[in-house]
C-alpha cells in the first residue's frame, strides 16, 4: 500500500540544501527557476505515494 507524504520539514530541507546545485543567475532568458524544495517535494511525493 502506498505511503503518505506531507512534504519536507524545515530540518530536512536544510539537510538537503548543500547537496543541491545553486540557483542559476536571474539574468538568463527562459523560464524562471523553480525552487529546489518544491522539486524535491514533488519527486518524493511520486516515490512515496506510488503515483504516476
């Protein structure tokens, strides 16, 4: 049975922060960068809940 995921806590986010690349400079063209925490929450939600 798939689990339940409520999102990363502040402590977990602080642990992951040094492992992730820095945000790109804001003067680049294209789509704006999505915060890494939001990306990680999305990936963990898919992995834990078994969603497709």
